[in-house]
C-alpha cells in the first residue's frame, strides 16, 4: 500500500545542495533549509492532493477535475520512473497547505557521453505568498538539483513576461538558438 | 540477455499512424511505410550501435566516445522507462547503416487532467542523404506519434536557421510565449 506521507523522491537530495553560490541574492536571507516563517521545502507527497496542490496548480493553468485515485496513480507512475520527476513543493506548516511548486524533469541522452538534461516545468507560487522570494527559491533549488544530478544543462520555456525573472536567475536566451515552438492538439 | 535485434519501443505503433493528413506535402510521395528506395523507418535497436548510430549523432553535436556496454546500459534504462523514449531511426537496408534519427520524449503531467506532453529532440539526417525529405518524414512521424499517444501538445527548441523548416511542418512560435532559455553547466 502507498503511504500518504510517501514522497516522490529522496528528500536527502535537497539537503545535499550547496546554496552558497546564490545565497547573497536573498534579502531577507531565506534558503532551502529556512524558506521563511513556518515554511518547508520538500518533495511532493501523496497527501498533498488534500493539501491544496491541485488548487495551487490551477493558479498556473487548467488542471481539470479528477479524483484522488487518478492522482495516486499518476504519482506512482512518476515515482516508478525513478530519477526523472523531481516535483518540489513549499508547504506552509501553519496551515498545512502547499503554497509553491516546481518540477525538475530529467531526460537521458545518448549524446554528450550519455548525459542527462534537465527541464524546469510548472513553476507556481500561491498568489497570496508572492513577494517572499519563493519563486526564486524554487527555481534556484531545482537548478542546483539539476547540477547536483550531473545534468549537462537545464532549460525552460516561458512567456515574455517571465523572461526578466529567469534572466535574473542566470537563464539565458542564447544568440540565434532560443526558439521555442509547439503544436497543440486540443 | 538483451537481444541485438531488440527495439526500444513497440514498432506496431508506427504502423498505426495515419499519415494521410500530411501525405500531400511530399513529392515524391514517400511515407512511413515507404520512406524511399531501400529505406526503412523503425525504432532504435541495440545493434544500431554498430550500424552508424553514434556517427550519425556526431553530425548533430558532440557525442563523446564510449563503448557498447555503456550504450546498452543507456538503451536498457530508456526501455525500462516504458512510454517515455521513442527514438526512431531510418535505416538504409542496402548498406545496413542508420542514416536518420529523431527522439520523441514524453512527460507525464498533473495539469490538464494528468496529460502527456511530447518533445522532439535530436533530429538528424546523414548529410549524404539530405534533400530526400527524410528530416520532414522523421518530424511528421514523431509528431503523429505524439498525437497518437494522446499528448496534449508537442514542442521543440531550435536554432533560428531551423525555424522555417519546423514552421513548414506546423510548429509555431506562439505570440509572447516562445522563449527558450537555458543554463549550461559544462
């Protein structure tokens, strides 16, 4: 049986990250160990289904309505794909609610000596918690995690409005190599 | 034991794709079943390590030098992650060499009713085989495959020089939502 407290990945990975290279950009000085008053950063849990995770995602995009069974099934599938899905959340321990989330998604390659490539996906902070450097904390955490996991690079796609934010965190549009293109089927 | 002929994914998926929506854009009329004289399109095989697959990738980017053991290990890892890695190649049966390749990589989401998202990666055609519509054939095949697998969208990132090619195949840079950003660690 799957336990409610079960986490998507080994949380000791977060404890191993060296935050020192980015710490000076925070004022006040929050970090992975101390994300702020009553806040904790940790891997996604099954119990987050009832802790506002779906409502949080709905601030980002359309989530759809589905039950806990489907959530657990999807969680189990991601966990089965060990080493690929690193969904990381911030919990407000006072309310028991998840108030921030981001995904690091890993791809195995044959190129670059069978390297790993990271991608940041679905970064969101509850609108009531904005201005607390939490989006930045999530992105730094996932970026450091991708480096720790030996990714040769980490990338993301974003709207124009979010570009300055990601640039401030070290992400670059490379000259003549920064086109994001898509086809939507629905 | 892993068999040399073992393929990365079930090739019957390729037979299920409906090419009719794009067939009229080909002259001469090649398609998935008939990619051209002596050519076959199929999933990547372990034996492709000796069939020029690494040399083909090296026309795209730096591959590094590694032995067959590491190739098999990586192949096995991708295959273990069932439903995620769809590396598809074109073989010249006359020479026994792999002369084109592309990857469809699938991500499971919690958003959009636990949807799948597809990404095209590492598209390459041997320089001696260009002008035979094979790049287009690979991209169409992987795009149709992503739709067949029920992805809600499929995306890619590319250089400016490749943008017209992907636009001609239906890929779009969405207004104010087409930034590709990255951090390289090496």
